């Protein structure tokens, strides 16, 4: 159908055009994917629609196709040069009739396109401001029209067959010719003419498909109807390529007509993710498992701490809930715990800035607040996506920091905006406690069946529900008032209130040809369910990219977040804890009796009177206790990148991340347990500075081989300093450091540096076989200078078998992957050499100094050694309607650093040694898909599940168990958490019931159960199975999203339940209230136990606070911590763009959101199973948890 | 232009990246100090002070080792509270307290001083003084426990030895003598005194340290009197030739300062006797009776009777009591509280009130500022008297005995006893006239006087008693075998910490295998032959 032959006059134009295009591409390639992509989008805008992509994902689709697009674009545009068979007439000869009335240039182009079949290619940004064009009905050539329309602009035009490019005149190279030596090819002789039609698999014609004669410079494109004509040798091969479709090679074989169908490339083939060190890579080439979740998953049902929002979303990522309130710290572990005594949490990278979770201190056995972690200073509205590099192979480029996986957070940029965009979001939720209490309300306050009749007896039994049956009679309360003896079930409802959380953010983004920016501002105001507790947060996040020259690119990100949290709850033990003070009041005790909370002298009115000063009045705590933490986080990152050629670039980057934290804690004057009050203040600064450089090579060799390599280095400088003072006060009510009786100024300081060199090489063959090698060598300041460098290699491979082999059509995509990698966890400073210190001894004016370490420095200490092997498969079926991803891994930790007890005759008590061994292995499975998809309705379920099996392999010679932490994390009983050789990580240990061979409990002559002779293992506190099940239902503009979150296979020792039993509130204690309790089991001589024990004696014996007559049996209160929760539900309505077309508003989404909607399965009475006391490795013990919170509210998002 | 950018870029990155070669310095905690800057003199002070039995301010080791065990074993004191030293009961924490306190504190510091000052210019005297004091510390430990980690002790950092072997006591003794000899010889009068006030015993005085070394040599040599008399003879002679202590001015004392608060600088035992353990310990009947039977005027400075001995220092009821010799009454060892198996109320001549029993004199020994006697001229002279009596050295045993006793009298002035030098000497002369030295019972007399002279250095009293057999003590034979762990014999040693069995099993088991009765209180050590 060749009507027009390209004339020689056009050759020059074409040459210059192509040249310009190629040069342009050099500048924009890869590093400026988005602008390339945009260009591309316009170039192929008609075909995009035809490809039937989900509309919503169009933009994301083009974001992701990054490298593929670019590569294809080069190929495609190169064809322009060789196209000898173009049909177009010169535009100075083609006339159109056109009239314009206040119309834009784009509208004018449309008119011309409609009437001629020519197509305009332009960057929307460059032409959209040309508007208000007026033209009476005129007939003129296209060229003349363009001359008029572009007269006063810096734009010019070029014709390429039936396409007309509109571009900046500076990009034009006017005199380039085909003979230009910069253009390294020549025109082949024409052999024969081949023609044909290219269609997609639905039979629709594809326009713009590039057809190239293999190993030659000859090329052509398909026209609107999918037809093409090309001159090709009879024995040549044609290469058909088109973005979004799988490139096909067809032998001409003497044919003159070849029609082909291009197969759409699956998402899996084109997807690009940000991997370690910010390197963007095609998902198909990855030999390890990563999971990306969009920022929108975090924003609607948001949590104060980012980590909690990840719960249930990613296979293999376990978020341990703590029972320390919305501002408490969190513990994320990926594929299990990698160290026996601590650490184990992933590295966070936010826009290239390393970001430690920086746990600020959690409460332990003796209570105190949980000061949270740094993840609360990240605003979810700024997050574009989170990519979790789960396997060590994925994080190996982070060297010593990558051993626990890496969470790469990318914040939103302005690259997607069109001109200046404004987005406003408000999320308002109302939180209420979920009352987990299931107490007995049959028996009231009192002891030994006697109800209180005096103030003293009321005070002594304030937390004792061992009274007689509740009968409505008159009793005396702790204030001496006569009150009815009735149950008070509403103490929680009466004390806690509805919390309101309001988060507003506004973002401003903009983009032009040279750069883009986004500025996000956030304000959070939230009040907790505990009166007078709440959070204020203000944050700014700025993100910009600018092309200083076509080769030199600058990006800059900066963020600032201020956070102030008032009155964090005190946890665990009773003093200062409103939770304990509301939980344990006797069943007939009305909490409101305690308000007002102070007497005329300002002294606390204690529920338990002077004999129980440690049990606070909850209103006194909320009225007078003050706890404030203020944090300021500053992060900044400047990156300069220089592109030497289109395949080689160098970038330098400097980033800084600083967290300033101030803490004030006031125990007020008049407090029962500390009458003169106390004040503690501290201030700390933790900052990290990184400077890095990286060469990047991205080159194809021939058509089959590709290399993507990086070589770089990083310098890390990490500093922590803190100062604190505190103590009891002298003058009443004066809460000042100057009023602290003995204020000693304490300082803390540590600094370390790590230098690194690293490199990676990603070798690809034919787009289906990929091998990646990475290596990183870290030099540590924390290690002995002689042995301070360690090499961390990885190798991974991926085989896209669906590309390499012939597959049935229902298999859309299939990939096998495998990897092996080594990583680590770093060491703390000052562990390798001996240092001396002032010992704080003053002997008649002589100051004594000496060695004050009891742990001997280990000059040979090295970081732990983590090795992981992973094998996985990823498949898509039925055009990606069903996707399966499975991974199996085996992760082994050697040289774990343990503080090993040594003979103290050596001068020291212990030695840090690389000695522990640990293994985690597991299986991860992700199933997702789109089972139903119609025009108006779609259903997207996604199910993930992960099993992790841990095993402690070795501690130290002759040592079979190791107690974690201070060894005694529970307030009641003989409980500890141990690592035991041969068992799963984190064994809860305590006493169990002594049982006979048949499993019957054995009872002593006193009728009380006998406990095991030794402390026994009661199970691991770490969940073995974790996962989630999400479902998105879309109907027209409505989206309903749900997330089920589940975990199985962990135990929790509930100190709360032990105490509830001891004080007679636990429902179990109803047994035997009348006539005594006869334990079910046998006596020591094997007979059925018939001895009756007073219920109070019985339950207090096995569950009381350790002491005389108490033989705690931890087994009784160790529960299966498994659960299934309906974590999130949201219902969104998006007002369609069409309806807003005429408005300045671009989009509105309104959502109803809910979090922690329902607990579908649990086995723990009175508490939430996710109530761990701390976020340390000591998992599986709870005491007085902050009640779980249900949040309900709405989210409004408006884009302008 | 292009190139400029590249160079700036590379320059920026590499500059910040490449210029950190000071990793080693960076890894030094600025809140502590490195070995290059620290003055090892300060570690020496620490080793001295921490050897005084009060490593935590609460006399962790002084209370448990000195008072609860040794003072009662040796019947200086008696208690109807603690059963351990008084009735030969076993308490793992108490019996190992000195081990637990010394190795990770004083030993660690002194080993570090010796290690770091060897061959260091200007530190000759510090090095040799530290060697001498190190010998004292190890003798202290080996005499309590027997075979102990010695040659490899305290070297977890300097030598990388995490699990030290237990040297045989015999070898330890040989090495200690060699060390003393070498160090005393090497002390240089002309070298500058780098210690000064940091030496809380002698102010860095080389002459005094020399005397200390030779007195220590006497102590070590005489400890071998039974097991290796020939060596003992050789080394005592060497010590005499070198010049041991002859005057109370030569005494090695650690002074303490009155701070009525739990402070490391307090005399641990003294502080305990009027604070946490006020009233708990009485003077033993054995001890008081000895004073009385010898009409010893020193009783006035050793004992007191307080109407409320349990009242804590600093409280209104606290009092110094009545020190009149005639009313002093010793409590027999081996009794319980009223209501116990062997109630004190049933003791012969029970005065009717336990408070009528004497307690440690609060003007002299039972006070926070009482000095710690590390090594004294009196001890030295008494041991030399024995050496003379045995014919190992020339000199008159009686004269040496008289000198020793006289020194013991006047040394009380150093505890704050309210008498003058001349009064003390006169009293001593009078005492010696009433209790003259008799060569026939000389060894007994000498060692009984030694027993009196080392009061409050109960470890030394216990060791010398085991060696010499004097004074002759009647063991307690408490009728409950779950308390009386020795079958009614006075223990011969303190036991190794059980922790060693788990942390250092190989070396521990090796050492225990050499003990006749295993790791018990009744096994005898090398020099303690029956």
C-alpha cells in the first residue's frame, strides 16, 4: 500500500529529526524515565487504549515499564531513520479546512488529526498554554497552520511520515544528514517488499508497531489500521516490537505478506521496582522475593505507627503488636529473628536515607511508658510505595545492614503531576477501646467471703473480689461512704473516652520539562482514649528533581517532622498505670468514686489506702502525672547525577537523618508512692550522615545480551549523644531541674563509621535469563583495625521460562528464581578495646580510675554472619487473572554475638563472642488475582501466608539455654524467656502442672496442684504462621476494601490473667466459691483427688504474686496467642473525573474507614493476644496492656 | 565545563569518603579514656582500696568473708544470728564473696598495671610496687581458697585468657617469693615518685615498699613452716637481710574517712558493725577470756558493752557503750537466738540479756574510719620471733617476741586508741612482765599474740591459726547436721564458687580433684598439713 516514497528532500529533515530524537533520548534515558514515559504516552496514546489496559493503572503501568519502554523507544525511534516506505505527503502540501473559536492548540491538533489522518506528537506541558486560538473558517496547509500557531512560541515542528512532532526549537539539529558520522549506519539495499497487518490477540489492529529487518538498518511502522510495508531481504528476519507487547522475530522466508499477532506483555514482564541502593530493576530479572505495596494501603486505615499498618500485608513480614498504646513501639521481623539476644529488625530506607527504627525505650517488668520508635515520624500521605526486600539476596547490597531485610520507602514526587497540582487529604477517625474483659460479676469486693464494712477493710480489698455474692446490700467504700453492693461493669466505659484522630495533609506538586517538585504538609491532632493523652504532629516533606543540564540531574529531598506526645501511658506494673488502676478494681468498685482524685492537701486519694501506695488512683494519674516527649526529625538528601552517555552515569549523594528527642516525666507532688514527686528530663540527638557515589552502566550487547552494573561506595557516620538528669524533688509543685534534690548530669555518647565499596552486575540474556552478582565490602570503625573489613556477596538468578519455552496460552508468565547471599547485623562501638573510666569513688579528694567494664573487650569481635538461600517461583495465569508467588528460604545465622559467661578469675564476668547459631527456614505464598472483572465490577482478592520455622542451634560449649533480657520479665511467677538449643526461638519457660503418665494433674495433700520440679518450656512466643487476606471490590466508583490479618503458632504468658485470678475477678475463680474447689486430677498416690480447697486459697496459690504459700503455675495462664482479625475495612467513593471535567477539581475520593473492626478468633480471655509488653526480642509476655483500640472514621481526598 | 562538574562530584564524594583513616581512634569511647592516656597510678590506687574488703560500699566481701566467716571461725567474734562461720554452715554467696570481689576488681586492676608498666620508662617503681602488692593480693586469695588461678588470672583482655587454669599453691608460693625478691631488688630510690598520693598506703615511698616486700616475704615464708621448712628458712633469712618492718611507722594501712553512707572509701567491716550488721556480732568468749586470763589492758580498746547494740549509727539510740574491761563478756560461739535449737539463753553463765555481751569497740575498730591493716610490723616481728625460735634466723626469739607484742600494743594508736606511745609501751612492758616469753611454749605464745594483733584482719588470723594451730580453739559442734557441714571441725578453707564449675569446668575440676575432700570447707591446702 505504498503510496508515497520518501523523497530525498525529506531525508535531511528526517535525519535531523532522528538525530535530535536520539540525542534527546540520551539525556532522558532511564534517569528521567518519567519524561520519556510521558513522551511515549502521547506518542502512542491511541494504541494504549486499544490495548485494553485497566484504565486506573495506566499511569502506574507506564511508570513501571520504565526500562522496557526506554529500550523499546530507542528501537522504535531508530526505525524512523530507516523507514523508506513511508506513505506521507509533505505537510506543506496537505491542506485542511479549519476554524477555531477560543480553542486550544491541542483542540486544533485534534481537528487536524480528525480530518487528515496525520498525528501530532507533543509534550502536553509544552503546548497546553497555547490557548484562546481564533481562526475563521480557513483552508490552508498544515505547515502554514503550524507556522501561524507556533509563531510566538519557542516551538517548532517536524514531520515524520504521517506524524508531526512538536518540539522545542533548541532541540533541533538543522543540518544533520544521513552522512553525518554520528549516525553509525547506512541504508541497505532494498530487497523485496513485505507487507502485512499487525494485530493484538483480540484481533484489533496495532498502530505504531516497529518492524525492523534484523541485523540491518531497515525499519517501518504500522499505520492506523495496523498495516505495514517494509523492504526486506527474502531470507531476512523481521523483528516486531511494540511497547507493552512481547517482541517477536519472524523469518521472511520468501513471503511477501506476513500478518502477525503480538502477544501482550504481562505486567510481570514489564514491572520495575526500586531495589537496594535505589537501583531500579525489572521484576522479572530479580532472583529473590520482594513485595511492593502502594502508599494507599497505609493511608486510609492509618495507624500512628507505620509499622502497624504493614501488619498482614506482606508474606513473611511479621509485625508484633505491643500492648502499649497507639504511640508504643513496634517490632517488625522479616523471615524470623536473626539474632538470639537482640536486634533482628529491618533497615528502613526512605528516599535513599537510612532510617533506623530507633526504639526510644520500652516499658519492662516494673512499668513505665513505652516511648515508641521513630516510625511514628513518617507521614503515610507522603508515601508513594513501600518495597520490602525480604531476602538477604535483595538486601545484600546494604552489606552489614541488610541482614534483617530492608524496607524501602519511596515518597511521592511531582513527576506525575500535570502542571501545578494540589491534593488535600483529611482523615478523621474516632477511637474507642475494645473491652476485652470478661470478668465475674457474681461476687463482689471483699476477702474470704466478707464484704467491706469499714474504710480500712474497703481499702484493703479495693482490688480483691473475694467477697460474698453481690446482693445489693449496703457496704462501705474506700471513702467511707455507704454504697450499694452492686456490680460495676462500666468502669472502662466510665473512665476511658472517645479519642479523636484528625490528620490533614496538603500537597503541592509541579512539573515542567526540566524538573518537578512536590511539597507535602501534614498536621496531626489526636487525642487518646485515656483522658488528657494525645499527639500533635506537624511535618513537611519536600521532594524535587531538576535537570541542570541535559546531562546533569539534581534531586533534593528534605523532610521535617515535629511530634509531641502527651502522657504516654505507663504499662505493666501498677504505679503510674491507669490501665492497672482500672483493670483490677474489685467487681463492685465504682471507678468514679476515685474522682476527685486528690484531697485538700493535694495528696492522692489512693484506692487501696496507705497500705497499698503502689496502686494509683487512675484519675490522679490523668489529672496530675505529666509525661511529654517531643521529637524533631530532619532528613535531607541531595543527589547529583551525571550521564556520560546513555549507558553510563555517575551519581553522588549526601544524606543526613537526625532525630532529636526530648523527654520530660513528672511524678507529681502528693503521689502515694513518691510523695515529694520526681522529675526526669533527657535530651538526645541521633544522626546519621551518608555520602556515596555510584557508577551505573546499563548496556545491551547485540539483541541478546544486556548488562546492568553498578559500582559505588558509601561513607556512613553515625552519632548518638544524650544528656539526662532526674530524681526526687525538694519543694512541692516546683517541677524544675533546679528543684531536683540531687541532680547529676549524665551523658551518653557513641559514634561509629562504616566505609563501603560495592558493586552489582545484572547480566541478562534474551530477556528471559538473568544472573545478578553483588558484592559489598564494609570497613567498620567498631572492629579491630586489622580485621575490620568484611565482604558480603550474593548471587541470584532468574529464569523467565514463559519467555524461553513454549507455554500453553493460559500461562501468562512464569519465572523461577534462586539466590544465595550473605549479610550481617553490625556491632556496637567500643567493644574491641579496653578503656578506663572514672569509677566515681572519692577517697579523701583522690579520684579513682580504672577498668570499669565487666565484659571483656573482644578484639576479634566481628558482626554476626547471616546466610540465606532462597528459591522461588512466580506465575501468572489467564492473562494475569491469577497470580501465584511462592518462596522457600533457609536462613542461617552463625557467629551470633552472645555475652558468654567466663570465669571471673579472668578479671571479667563475661565476654562478647561470635558463637551463637540459629536457623530460620520458611515458606511464603502469595495468591492474588482478579477472579471477576466486568465493565462495572471487579473483585481483587489477595492472600498471603508465611511459615517460619526457627531453631536455636548452638549457644556456647556446654550451655543449653540462655535467658533473655534481665531474665525476669513478668511481674508474677517464675517466668522467663529463653533460647534453648534445639528448640524454637524464644521459649517461654515457667512451671507447668505436674502430671501423671495419663496427663492427669497431680494434687498434694493440701488439695493444691503440684507443679513440675523444674521450670519447663511452655512454647515459643514468636508466631510461626503469619499472613493476611485482602479483598478489593470495585463497583463503578465504589471500592470496598477489607483486610483480614492472622497469626498462628505462638504462646503468650498473661500476667494480667494470673493477677485477675489472684484477685478473684477471673471467671475461672467462680469455681469453688461455694463449698470449696476440688481440683480435677489425682493425688500423689494415684487416687482421684477429692480434697476441697477454699477457692481463694486455691487460685491465689497458683496465680498470686510470688511469695509464701504461692506456687505459681505459669502453664495455667499461658495461652495460644493465635488470632484472626478483621483489621481494616474501607468503603470509598470516587467522584468520576468526567463529572468534574468542567471544574477545577480533578478528583474527589471519600472513604469510610475502620481499623480493628473485629476479632474473629482468639484464645486469650480478658486481653488481646497482641499485647506484648515490649518490642524487644522478649516476645510472649503481657501485663496490663493498653486496651485495643477500634478506629472508625472517614477519609476525604481532593485533587485540584 | 562538563569535566568540572564531574571532578567536583567525584571530589565531594571521595573527600568525605576517603579521609577517615582514624577508625581506631574513633572506636575509643570519649566518655572513658584509653590506655595511652590513663595514669596507671590511678589503677593502683583502685587495687589498693578495693583490697580493703568494701568493693561496693556495703562491704560485700568484708561482711561476708571477714565478719560472717573468718572472724567467727577464728573465734574473735561470735553470733547467734549467722550460722556460717559460727557453726560451720555453708553459704555459697558468703563463702565466695572475697573471690567474687577481688578477681574482677583489685586483681583485674593490678594485673593491668603490671602488664602496662613493665619496661615503661619512668614507671620502674610503679611496676615493682604493683608486683609487690599483687603478691599480697594473691597470697590473700590462695590462703583462703588453696589452688587458684594465678599465672593466668586477670588476663582476659591482656592475654586473651577467658578460662584461667588453677595453679598449685606450691607453685604460686614459689612464684610469689620470686616476684617479691625481684621487685624489692628492682625498686629504685633515685627514680621519681610517680605515685605520690595515689598510693594510699605509702605515698609511693620506695623504702617503705621495700620493707613491705620483705615483711610479705616473711609472711609467705613462715606460712610454709610446716610444709617446706627449708624453703621457709631460706626466704625468711632473705627477708631479714633485705629489711622487713620494724616500726609501726612501717605498717601498711589503708586509711578510711568517716562517711556515714555506703561508700567504698569506708572501712567495710567497721561500717558494717555499726550500720547494716549493728549488734549482730558479739565478741567471742574465747577471745575475751584470753584477754582476761592474761590480764591484757588492750581489752579496753577491743570491746565494749552497749545497751542497744542494734541501734544504727546516726540514730539517737546509737551509743559507744561501756569499754570498762571488767564488764566485758564474750559470747560463746555456736549458739542460736532464743527459740533456736541451741538457744543462747541456755548458754553457761548467760547474763540474762544478749546485749550484755561485748561487741567490737566502736572507738577503735567498729567505725567507718577505722584503718585497714594490710601488713604490720607487729606481725612481722612475731613471725620473726618464731623463725628465731626455730633457729632459722639469728636473733633472740624473746626479744623479737617482746618487740612484736609491744608493736601490737602501740599499733592500737593507729586505730584511734586513746593512749600515748609511751603509755602503750609501758602497758606492753607490764603485760610482758606478767606474761613472759617462754621458749618452751614460745611458738604458742607467739601465735596467740599474733591472733590478738591481727584482730579485724580475720583472714590472716584464720590462715595463721591453720598453719600454727594456735590459739588452741574448741570447735563448735552444732547438733543439726544440715547446718554443721564440717562435722564439728573448724573449716580449713573457703570454697570455690560453684559458678566456676559451669564457666570454667575443666580447670575447676582439675583443681577440685587435688583436694582431699573435694571443694568443701574441710579440704586442706598445700601448706596446711595436719
